[in-house]
C-alpha cells in the first residue's frame, strides 16, 4: 500500500515538472519594459515599427504653401478624401536627461508639419509611458494648435494660451525645445516663430542652436526611440562631450553587445558638434534591442552621459 502511494506521488511530481518545463519554454510578449533590458521578442512575425524616416523636401514643399489650420478633434461625417498611403513624422518628447525623437505614422497629407504638431500635443503613447524611465512631455495637454504656416524657412506656429501655463520665460524651457525640434525636422524649416492666441511672442528661441540646453550630452536623432534600426544602422545626432569622442553600442534582446564603435563629433569640450556613424551587427532573427551611447570619464574611465532606448533589430540583408 505504501509502495503504491509512493509510486503515485512520484508520478504526479514528474508530471508537474514536465508542465512547468513546458510553461517556461512558452513564448512571452508584453511591453518593451526597461530600455536597458527590453523584453525579448523572439517571434519574427511580430510587426516591426515604422522605418526611421522623415518626410523629404517634396512633402514639406507643399506644407509651406500657406496657412495650415488645425482640424477639429471630432472629424466631420463628410470630408474630402485624404491622399492614399501613410507617411512618418517625428515628435520630440523628454526621456531622462533630455529630448528624444519618436515616430508617428499618419495618413498621407500635405500638412505634415501640422500632423507633427498634433502628435506632439497628443503626448507620449501607452508604450512610451510604460517604459522605465517613462517618457514625458512638458507641453500642456490642454494646448490647442490654432494655426501653422511655413514661409522663407520660418514656421509660424500659433498656440492657445494654455501652452504658456507655468512657463518661465526667463529660462530655457523644454516645451519650447520640443516644438522647435519637432518643426525643424523638415528641410523647409530653419527656425520657429511663436504666437499665443494670434499674438507674436518675442524672446523665445526659435532655432535648434538656441535650445541645446534641453538635450542630453549625446543626443541621438536617428534612429528614433522604438524605431527600426536597419542593418547596418546609421546613428546621427549632436554631442557636447570631452574631446568630442564617445561610444555607440547595440545590444540584442539577451543583452549581448552586437556592435560597438567609437565616434567623434565635429566639436566637443564645450561646444556642440554633429556626428554620423554606421554600425553593422549580427542577429539571428528580428528582435527588440537597445541602442546605447556614452562617453568615458576623463578621471577614471567609467561610463558617463549614458543614454539608451529600445530599437528594432533585424538580420542583415
């Protein structure tokens, strides 16, 4: 009797072990999680994010033809059909120590600058808010886009008075930088002229050069947060670090470094310089990885000015 009971117990324990083993091998899914250790996505059929692209001169030329008014929050039941297809625009939010670009895929439209501003005002999406650290925006959610026109390299943006809520006009402000970087992504826009409720605002910096205080020491403009990196990946942006030298790394879903390169910006040690580098990497299947940039301390060689976020990695070819 005791032997039979012992045999039954052993059999039950063995079955439970098999079930646990199968459960451990089941694929997982979920949010990206912490950028430094993104949730592995081993399923190659997962739909990748949009490519890291920005509308070119052809798209922005039509946007600069005249005023672009914001559409109502609820579209009318009958309207003129939109152009077929989609396009990708950028919005700039805040992650950790400064600005970071994200992509928004929208229906194809001549008013790409207006679409980008609407995306900015709408704020980070659920995945971006779920990251650690969470993405944020300094643009008040109650802000309304009243108008936008582009002429002579200047984007004149008219925002409702709510945009200035709590704004310290005497100091550089993140929300101004968010608007400036979002609008100057287009080749036809060199700087931004602000209006509040139709009245011009004097003294707000309208060029990227006047808003660098809101950037991390190594600012990556491409690829954007959560974008498809491509293989090889081209990494571009601005940096202000000691001797203009820093490193760029890619990690796969398991945290293994699959690319590592030294980069030199066009200026450093007290000045902002541009940079561009290309890195090839090897992964067996499409997956989320991490883009990391940092420089090494001149004092002890430890990493500093670290910025990192998830990007979509794909096999070469």
